[in-house]
C-alpha cells in the first residue's frame, strides 16, 4: 500500500483523470542529481521529471509537505521551492516540489 501525504485536503484533491488538464506546462523526464536544502539539513536525491512549475524527486529520507527549501540541480542556479506531496516508499520517498519563483530551471551563468 502506498502512503501519500499532501497539502491538499482529501475533499479538494483532483481525480487522476483530470490531472492532465490541470498542468500549466508539460513534464520532461530528467534524471539528474539534486540537493534539497532546508534551514537545518540537506537531502540528496535524483529527479524523475521537471516542468516549469516544479520537480518530482526520489530521496532516501523523507520531508514533510509544506517544507520550504532551496533546490540545487547540477549546473543550474538554486531555486526556492516547497514540498507539496510525499509518497513514502519502502526504501525512501518520492516528493513533489513546486517552485516558488517564475521560470524554468536554467543553466547557471559562469564567469569565463
């Protein structure tokens, strides 16, 4: 049995068949290292997909829905985010992260 924790109350959750209509932008598969930093800890993981609005990430530890953090993707500038849902798995968690700023993840500018 999959246990999923979310910020959305059960009475307001959208049925799966309607989720596709809710997306503002398509998801792209992405498998990159990611670091999620809160005020007191850093958690490493791998991305599963990315969209303009956020990421889906696999982590070994767990974070609670509502946790605000900084998202560090390899080669990109850090972005503020918030955990919107957590799906507990036997060997870790899959978390949904929404970005709290505008725009898509971009490569960071290097001073060369």
